[in-house]
């Protein structure tokens, strides 16, 4: 139903009265009393009579606040930006204050009422934003009331301000909200998810600003009320962001706008790597599944993470024999992943059958078809399926070695159904497919753990037993491009490459590709000098 | 080695939206509490001015090297911030005490002439934030109920 | 070859690696950490003199 002029007038009056009240010293010292005054007024005006009216009230408030923002920001000359923005904040902060007080003090100790109100408001803010975004950015005008002013370009700031100030207000430690601390975070998490860059690209910078805000990081990762759930939520949001960025990075489209967003992403990930490396350790698989194969440094950043209580042995001071004996190299890494759910049931069943019986040669021949999605160069294979097969086979291989009472090394992993899979894919696939398989293997070269150990041995084994020089070259390329990129570098990558170039059994330097061009030869020597 | 990937369906739409949004990238103040008494006014300074705070400026040791007047400025004009907290701690280390009624910092100029359970009396230096200067007050009674 | 991550304005001081970066993180668009005066803190009510 259309908003009646009467309703619009009531809401505007209430909001004006609140703005006049909420900045007074009395209201700042006794906010509950100020709220009581407003609740009385709102009851008198009948805006709280039904759920529908409450929804309408908050929606009209939101739209009024956004309108104020648009009017003020519309013609701002650069010199007055600070003053203009502060004038916007005056109205926006008042609205947020009213909302937060209503959430905090609604219905006594009925926590569900508080959460329902918060969800309602966030729903309203996100849908107003979305509609505004559709109109302002894309020019569609599905539902906007014709009487609304024509605003011009989309202004993210009012929404950004409402969301972050509301988040700060409702997640500050407060005894009245402590019982619903997690539902509050969950509600905001839902709102962030709805506003993700793929849905509202015009809001992308504000969105990353929110996700990367120190208070958001603090509440979800730092002093979290429910670390398991909040870290999963935060990872999901990171993945949403990477999914937006990925196509630009993959297609090498880096205008200033994308470059700025990428740089901001690096900053946020660097903070996570420094302060919460366990998050990147535990979710590395799903995160790397989102990162395009050509984003070497971004991926290295994720894979370089290691648990804070771990001391990494110096990769330059170890022999591979010593690497084999590091106790951590036998430890299963903690992964927040259901290994049985990463590929479809049919493929898994066939894979399991082969790994158990090692009898169906036909399966090995058909395996590439499970990975192929098109004939378009650069896009022939389903990277997610490739990554899944590699990890699944590797984890099953490790299980089998352990069940025999053995430890992982280059001898125990050889000549098995598991190695058949890797060797077969290596030989059967074309360059593009092989690149993806090797990428998937290299994605497991991380901090000392049994996955790092296993997949390091896989690489060394494949290199040593490769019939064709292009296979050795591609293995080298995969490792090398990750090493030649600027820091950080995962520990497992370093020890694997060092072994490859120093182990006499690999005869690395005899390969022509190490001398294919003077620049390449120099580059190899530089990396080798650093490594050895 | 994979070459460029073909653009996705909404690629141009997303890129155009991003390009427009770049003109209005968020400002740090958008997620900060506003300061009505001394609004922040970003100014461009010459490149040879330090562009970042010194790396140890978040420490008590740094604040203890600042003059009392700088500490008073921090206390009164950076309200509700970590800087105000550290400045207050630094002032206390320098034997200043906050009077919660007058909202001013006091320091004994000499040993009090009288000390009871409820107050001490004598000559004090205090920082008058209205006149923005240190002043001396003789025969001042500092009631302990107003001691922060 | 990527970006030199030490030039992104984060204080990656290895000597102080136990301190969390996020507590002073200025956000994805900031070239420097937050200054002490930009960080909110819970202060005694009497300190709110303004």
C-alpha cells in the first residue's frame, strides 16, 4: 500500500522531535528516559499499533534519513565535504540511536522481540539500499514512488554510516544484550551477506570498509562470543568479496577502481593473516577455491598462514630427510571442511571404487571428462572439481598409509591407486588441465602438516617419474611462479622447491627449460641462490 | 598460462558501478563518532611533514615525554579516545589529580597545610581549561569525594 | 610479481608481532594505522567534559 501523506507527516514529526531531543545533555545522560518520551509520542501517533505500521515507520524513517543525505551531498563542493558529511551524520546517528535504544529496551527481557526488531530494521535498510542502488546505478525504476526526488548517482555513505554505527552500538559489551550477542551478530552477518558486492557493486567500497572495520573484526574474530560460528561467518563474507573480485582479476581487468579494491582486499587479508592465521589455515581450501589460478600472491598470502603457536623450522637449513622427521609433518591439519561433500556423490562413488580396487582402467580414461566443462581455451575445466579430486585423493591416500602403520614419504606414497590418479591426470590432460591439477596440489603446500608432506612428495615423485619434459617444466613453473612473486611464501612451497633443485635424483639443472632464455636462467639462479 | 578468461555476464554492469563508486570512496570519518566541540577537519600538509604518527606514539613512555599542556589538550579535545586515557594516566604519573566537580587537573604546589579523611587543604596549581593556562590557588580545599 | 605488502601502511613490525594489527587498523583504504586519538575507548564518565 502507498504511504499516506498523513503517515509520512507523522514519521517526519517524530523523527524531528527525536533529533531535537537526543542530543540534549538530559537525553545523553538518561537515554532510557528520552526513549520513553518518544515511545509515548509514537503510541499517541499510532505508529506502533501493528507490526505493519512499525515496519512502515522504520522504512519511512530510513528513507527520510537517506533523503537528507542525498540532499546534502548532492551539490557538495569539495571544500565543504567534511562539514556536509557531519551534517548528514547528525540525522543518521540520531536515527541509529533511536533504533538501538528501541532494540535494547523493547519488551523487557524478551530477547526474541529485540532480535526480531533488529532484523526488521536491517531488512528495511538493506532493501531500501538495494532499491536505491538499482535505480541510481542501473536506472531501473520498478518500485520507487514517483514523488520521491530524483537523486542522481548512488550515495553509499548514508547506508554505510547507518550500518556501521548501528553495529558498533549494538555489539559494544552491554549486559542487557549479552544473552543475544550471537543473534545480533548473526543478524548483521545476514545483512552484510545481502549487501555483498555481487548484488550491490556500487556499495562495494563501503562494504569492504565495513567488513574490514576494526570493530567488526574484533567482534567476529577478536573477542568473539561464539568463535566457531563467527569465524565461519567472516570467512563466508570474505569469500563473497573474492567472488566479486575474481572475474576482474582472472580477466586481468585492472582499471583504477578494481586495483583500489584489490589493494584494500590485500590489506584486510594481511591483517587476518597477522592476527588470525588460524582462520586462513582452517578455511584455506574454500578460500583458494575462489581465488583465480593466476592470482599468485593473493593465494600465497592465504597459504602462508600457520598456527600462532607453531614455530616453523628454517626451510633453508633443513635437508629433506630432516623434513621427513619433523613431528608436525605427521599431524593432520585442522580444516573446516566436510571432505565427503566437496564433490558430487556419483564421482565420489566411482573414485572410491577405483581407489579401493584399482581395477577399472576405464575409469582412469574417463576421469578427465568429469573435469571438462567446455572447449573454450582458458575455461575448459571445472576448477572446483579439480581441486576437490586432488584433495580427496590425497586425504584418502594419507589415511591408507597411516592405516598400514607407515608414515608419509616419497616411497610409501608411490605405486598406489592414489598415485595412479595423479599420474593419469598428468599424462592425459592438456597443458591447461595439468596446470590446474598442479595448482591444486601446490595449494596444499603450507605449514608443516601431513597434507604438506604428502603433496610435496607427490610433486617430487611426479617430477622424478615424468616421461615428458613438458611435465617437469610445468611442475617447475607452478612452483616457480609462486616463489618469484613477492612475499609471503608458504613454508611447504620452499622446502619442496629446495629439494627439487638440490636433490641429485631430480637432476633439475640438466633440464633445458632452466636455460630457455637468459632472463629465465638469471631468475632461476637468483631464486636458487636465495633458497640454497 | 591460462590466458584471459571471457568476461562474465554482469561484468560491464559491475565495472561501471565500481567506477562510479570510486568517486565516493568511504572516508575514515564515516565510521567515527563525531566530535561536536572540535570537528575533525582533514588538511593536506606538505609532503615533507610526517604523514604518520611515530610508531611508539601509542605508549605511556611517549606520552610522558609530552609537556603537560599537550597532555591537557589531548585530555580535553580528544574525549572518549585512547589518547585521552593515556594522557590522563600520564598526568597522574606527573602527580596531577582530576577534580570531578571542577573538571580540572590539580597538582600540589607544596605539602598540604591540612590533611583529613575527607579533604586536604593548601596551595595547588591547577590547569584552567577556560583560560587555558596553569594558575595557582592558595588555601584551596580539595575534597576527596571529588578526587577521580 | 605482486605488491610489496610492507608498503600497504600496516605496521608489520616483527619485533612486536604479538600485538594485533586489527586494533589499530585504519581500514582497507587507509595508508596508515589509526592514530591514538582515533581509537574509541571506554573512559570514566567524568572525563566527558564537553
